[in-house]
């Protein structure tokens, strides 16, 4: 999630992450994490508190006024091993789907020039 502020509207946060601000805390489905200090006096969510409580990585770019908030990790582990069926192209330019490798272990390596 890319943000322009460390305070975000709870509805916007819920739409982007699935985590809703409720009286019992931050909730996603049946899972709730107590975080009374996450809601500011003006009703916004303090992203630094939310990131800490949910184990989300947070990176700030002050030069551009942006904040990148990663998905919850539960620490150092992934929350799921399910990968969406992303469209790829094989070495010959033919369409390729990860679902064609169903039942096999797959290693994805991502690279970016920036």
C-alpha cells in the first residue's frame, strides 16, 4: 500500500489491506489484534502503530512524501504459500501460467532495475 501520510482513513486502509478498525482492535476475518493506540484523536489510523502491531514492513521516502506499507507477515513467516496465477511469458514468448506447475515447488525470483 502506497501512502502520502502516516495517518490514513480506516475505510481506505480496510479496502487496501482487509484489516478493519473495530472497538476490539484491528480485525481481519475472525482474527483481531488489540491496538487501542492505533486510532488517533481525529479518527485516523497511525500507520507506524498499525505496522508495528500487525508485523507490516514500512518504508518512508521523505524526498517524495511517500510511505510504502507491506503486507502483514506475522514476523518473518509468510501468511500463506498461495500465489496468484500470474501471467508470464516463457523464453519463446508463449503465455505461461503458474497453475500449470500445480503440485510442484516453484521458486520465483524478482528483479527490478531501481
